[in-house]
C-alpha cells in the first residue's frame, strides 16, 4: 500500500558488515501481516530497494 511499516536504523554508520533483525512488528510494536514487503537501504546518493517475503 506504499506506507512505512517500520524504520529499523536511521543513523549514519561506519563502513563494514551490518546485521539487522526485524521482529515483524510495525512502529507501534504491533505484529504485521504475512506478505510481500519492500525495504530500502540508502548510502549517500545511492539507494537500493529490494523485496522481502514475510511468512508466518
């Protein structure tokens, strides 16, 4: 539907390997439905959006 579900990291970080785990909740802490979600990773002017399938 084009809405933001949750923002996991919104701070600038140093280069290197990062691991983020999402507990399938929205910004209010309520569980979200199973389905297809899009996530975006941005670094400077570079933005990458990919698909993720949440199965319950």
